[in-house]
């Protein structure tokens, strides 16, 4: 549908023959590209060995947060700024 609309807008004349001359090759190229994508995806899926952990096996990632040390002289600001005082007066 979109290919035919594009070809109707892209052709200088509005006759059906020139629209079809542009739409048919575009449709064939899009269908060919989708077939290649599906074929490559299936081939890649077959080659990749599934990696699964057994139920008792955990990940080797350490997800505990740790303190980040800032080297002295690195130019990083290490002290906190003082909190701003409220400009609103309390009664």
C-alpha cells in the first residue's frame, strides 16, 4: 500500500503503467530483503549455542554497590555544598 502511494507521488505522470513500473521492482526488493533478513536470523540462531545456567548455579556478577574513590588532585569536587537557606520567613 505504501509502496504504491510512494510510486504514485514519485512518478511525474499519473498513469498506471509508470506507477507499476516503479512499484513492482520496489516490492520485489523489499520482499527479497525481508527474505534475506529471515534467512540470516535463522542461520545465526542455529549457530549460536544456548547458554543456560543450571537452577543451582548463580551469576558471577557482584551486584553489591561499592564506594567510588576519587584520586587526589584529579580536579573532582569531593565536598558537598552547603544547603541553601530558605528565603521564606516563618512566623
